[in-house]
C-alpha cells in the first residue's frame, strides 16, 4: 500500500546552507514537526525550491527493513533503524512504524523504537492507534500514549 502525506507548506526564510536547515530542524522547526505535522525543507540543490515531507515509499521502507534485518539483536536493530532515519532524513507513516515495532521481540523494545521515531511519523495524529495496538502491556501503552499526546498537541 503506497503512502502519501500532503502537507501545507509554511514559509521559512531562505538559507544558503541546506545542511544548517537540516541540523536545526529538530530545534528551530520542532514545533512544526511536533504540533502541526507540517514540514518544509529546502531542496538539496539550494535553489530555494521548497517541498513538503512525505513518508517513505514502499520500496524505501522495504530497503530499510532489509538493511536492518541484518542485525541479530533488537537493540542493534533499533539503533540501526534510528540512525538510518535520522541520517537520511526519512519520515514514516504509523503503519510503517507499527510494522517495524512488530519485528521486535519484547514490548520494552517496541516502546523504545517508537519513542525514538515519534518525531519522524507524519500521520501520528490521525493513525496513532495503529502504533499503540502493537504494544502488549498496558503500562508501556500508556507511556507511549502520553508521549504521542505531547507530540500532537
């Protein structure tokens, strides 16, 4: 199933250095990501062209899953997935996050993965129940639910 996310594009000041925008995304634009789920980045060419962020395509997601499956232990897989998502500036849908969480053996590891990737989920407000249903234990589910609510408010 293909996944798309259309977002309203908000105006941001132009920068000559695309890397500075990407590095400052977690700090300066965190309110856009966390509260409104609207993200705007300048194109890699630095031409000032803007694009809205969408979740990974099915092919990108399958490649991420395949690459992370080479790690034997869940902790290594969590770190690998997190590093790839951050390094490549990838975004996930709730369905994709839930799919990754289901590959983890324990509820605590599912919770850790979800916590690390919440900032990168584009449809969290609409589809967070799919992520929450992956967590077996009530306490872990409530912990994640509180964190999701903080993200979307």
